[in-house]
C-alpha cells in the first residue's frame, strides 16, 4: 500500500463530497464513484440494462472523445495521490484514465466548472487494468476543490479515491467556536497505540458514526496498559468543550477516558505523556457505552493547544471526538498563510 492512502479521502461521500456531473451514466450512476464501502458484486444480477455493477459505467462510445465525471471534494486540500479502482469491471473497464483538478471558490454549477474553471492535469493519461486498484501518486502542492476523472474512451470505474491533506478556508473558522479536532478543519490523528479494528482518524470524521466500524476501535488488551491516540488540532486554539461519543459501542466502549493538551508548534517530536508540558483538558473520567458525553473544560485548563492526547482505559472504541473552541490569532494566521500559499 502506498503511503498516501493513509491520508484522508477528500472525495468520500461520507466526508460530504459529491459527483456534480458526468458525460454519461447509461449503465451505472456516477454517484457510485465515491461510496464509502468497498465495491460489491453479485454475479448474474441482471437489470433492464444488463449486469449490475457497484460503480460508474458509461455506454460504448461510438464517436470521438472520452467520458468524464466531476467530483466536488468534501474537504479542500492538497492532493497527494488518487486511486482508480476498476474492481469487478473485467471486460468493460477503460483502458486509460487521467485526472484534472481545479480550485474554485463558492458553489459553482457543473456548467461553470466545465466552462470557466482553470483545470490542471494532476494525473496524466495512465494505462488501467481490469478488476484492479491503481494507486497513482500526485506531485502538486496546490490546494484544489474539485477533480475531474477522464476515462478514455469509455467503460466502468468502481471507485475514485482522492487522498490528501485537508486545508480549510480560514474565513469559515476565524472568530467562531469550531471543532478544533475535526478532520474537515485539518485535524489529524498522528498516531495511536492500536488500530486493529479501525483507524483513529475515523473519530474525527464529519457527522455521526452509523456503526462501530465508523469510529476508532482497538483490540482487547491483555496487559496493564491503556490505549491512546495523538491528535494534531486544526491549528492553535483554546478548547472549551469536549464531546466524546460512544454511540454503537454497546459492550466495547472504554471504562474511562482522559484528554490532555499541549502547545507544541515546533518541529520536534511531541514529548511523552508524563511530561510537564502536557495539561489536562479532561481528567480521567468514567464514560458509558452507547452514549454521547459532553464535558466543559475547566477554567484553569483553558489554554492554547496545538495537539491533544486521548487516553482510553483500558481499551475499546470511540465513535466521535469533538474539541470545541476558538482559534488563537497565531492559529488563524497559520491557516491563512497555508490557504493563501504563502509562508507562515
């Protein structure tokens, strides 16, 4: 697996992405391209248009040109790689694909994107195989809001994954109470003690977890330790309210949790949890299964932080973690510099 695939999928439906237009979707709908689950297939499942596929499939092209689909990214950012997955398309996959991207403010229509957007090629025309995942790195440090998948000349693609680093618009965050730990605001789970069942980034995802798989869940511990996750916040901010949700975790929620904060803006590694640089945002506290919890941060703990550490005792799962607060001026300046592409 390529390293870029560990980054968030900016084009995921459950991360608020959408397929805004396609040249053709005669056999299978364009929206399937960004479904969050792995492509499915059931042999000899025939509808009025033939064998049914979990993907986007166009008709056999009898004229010059190629087919395309435009995806609005759910989270704008720097694209580090794409995955073009032709799972189950064996005799009807496109032999080549390319990807373009653009950055457009506001909410443009499909017609505006096709006619006035400044599209740049981020993946050149690339050969594809049938029933295969094609992981293609991208070398472009610009921020994009939309991508256009081009298939040459026609055929079926099960999924398009667009992995990258989220870069939020600071105008939508500055001066407001925001979720400093939200994936869509640029936060990330940098590391964790265990991700046997699911990744720690899941608990920072938008919306509510629909099931256990959409949160972070660790294996059962057989020692005296506890599990933990380190989170880089969207930018330096002052936490004021903690939301910890164990919804769907009926018999595998942690017994207790603790949340620490630290203001660490340098490039040096984060100090260990027992360092005096860390401070308690939430002391070790009992939590309940299948329950959303809300905790106000004590007045003495309302300090600027750039990172957080969630400890769960001894193990288990967390559906969602929210750290509500406001950006500091330094945090706002850092986000503004990144959004504008200028040095901080």
